[in-house]
C-alpha cells in the first residue's frame, strides 16, 4: 500500500487537464485525487469544491475530510500548474523532501514582519503584496464564532516559536511599501513642478501618515509560498480543521495554509534544508523564456527536467503541447 496520497489542487475549473495530469503522475503515484472547483463530471477521484482561489485552504479542508485514511503517512498537496521532478514518486518522496512520518513540508515559511526576508517567493522583499491581509485580519468577525477552534494568542505564539518563527506584532513600514515604486514616484513628483503643484500637499500628508502610523498583526500568523504542501497523517486532522476555520474567516491562503501547518505539525522541513530547490518563474518574460527553452513541449520538459530542480512552476497546460 502506498504511504502517500497525491492531491492535485486546481484554483480554477480545468477539467480538460485531468487526462494530461493522469499521464504525468499515474505511473508514479497509485493514489491520486484531484481537487477542482465546480467539477461537473463523474470521476470518483475528483473532489468538487466551491471556494475562491484566494482561500483555497477551504478546498484542502474538504478534500482531506474525504481522503484521510490511516494507511497513509502523508498527503502531498500539489498545485495543478506545479510539476514535480519526474524522478519523485511514492517510494522515494521521503528522501527528496527529507521527511519522516511525523514531519511536514512547505517551501519557505517566513515571518510577515521579517525585514531581512529575501526568499525568491518575494521578488520585492521585504515588501509583500498580501501584507494587508495579515494586518487587516481578526478572528473576531461578525456572523462566525471561531475562538474555541483556534489556539489562543499565547498558544499560537508558542506554536510558531517551536518552528524557529518568533512572532511579534509590529510591522515595519518597509514591509508594506514597495520601495522601488514608492521612491520613483516621490522623485518624479519632487522633480516635476506641475506634478508637485498638483500632488505636493497630498504627498506631504501621505508621508506624514507613514512616519507616524503603525501597523500590527493582531493574531500570530506566518506566510509561505503554498503551491506544494506535504502533511503528515498524524497532523492531518488538526491541519484540516485549522484550514477550514481560516477558510471561513477569508484569510489569504498563503498566510492561512502555512499557519495551519505550523499550528498542527511538530516539525516542518523547508527548502533551505534540501539539496534541490523549486524553480519559480514570476515575470512574463521569465515564463516565456522557460517555455521557449522547452519549445512548449511537456515531453521535452519531463525528459530534460532542470538539473537540481525539485519542481517547476508555473506550467500552464493551455500553453504547452503534450
């Protein structure tokens, strides 16, 4: 019996890609489930979900509720447009991710107020586009009562600390200002008399508010790139439950999923501990270069996978031929 369940997660309804993913993974993983929004077909290995792609932790919670089984050691949750190294399979995944039966994996957990953060998942670090999702978040929301189903503030703080992530509330201004854009905008206004006349007063009050404003995160949270998560069975119930609660609270998924994992798993492995790393392409130019290198051929990509890559992302099937 395989020790891992592969769960391929779609953010959008792309039923036409199921056959292609079957071809890629069926010889490597015996147990595969697909998690797909608004699924209309009849396949028994597809879990239909009804969540926003911004909160897909809710989809994970529903799928885990159906898939969880004592026979599995881990649940590997992979985005449909993330391709694992073709050498990874159900028999060797522990070695590739340096896991034991009690440990979890997520690529790069980080503190939301870490001004030294430089991971490649944050190309404009320390600025992060979704920082407001953390500073605006509260567990006290109208129409839903969740305090009994989440750790207290102190408990949550300790749960993050055990993973080497000492949470503090204060968020420095550098974390929510994209310095390249902000500094260029200021210089442009200051150097252009017409712009300064039009926007100078607004710039003064905006700068003043920045100097004296403070942003805090009111509940202990972390973040991470979350298109690949491996959950140990022994932590899967708690992870599922926390994902469900954070889904109901509409917390952005790349805060919700890693925080749920940190709350539930006793040990987390990330890419800093591995020999192989994921290859990510963020800009349209980088994506085009990657696709052109392989002539948009999935066969070519799988047969000539980038050396040392744990996975590649994104691979949008509509732009690739078999």
